[in-house]
C-alpha cells in the first residue's frame, strides 16, 4: 500500500521536529532544540541527505544482490564446517 505522506514540521517552545521522506523506503526524523537553526536550513540539509541516500540505494541495488549472495555462500560454508565437526 502506497503512502501519500510527504512531510511534517512541528515547532514547540523548547524544540523543533521534522519528519520527511528520505528515500522511497525510509523517512527521517530530526529533533533539535528550539531556535538551534532556521527551519529552511534544516529542510535544505534533509534535501542534501536525501540525494546522498538515493545514491547509496542505487549502489546497493547494483551490487547488493551479488554481495548478499556471497554472504549466503559464506554462511553455507560455515554451516557445512560445523556439521563436519570443524569450528
């Protein structure tokens, strides 16, 4: 089920909180003392982080499948070693 949630900003007397989409699969929550930074600055930093994490997800999709398969093979080798009495 897809979500239509985009962002949430709360400014209280003692703190500010921001929830925003970071990647298609994750959200970010930033909580900081009131007046620690301008809201626009915080939102700009989230946008910069979003670009970075989107790149990381692309890299993970490209190489992640191969790395996960290598990890599964290492796990199978460890299990075979334990079954054969090797530790």
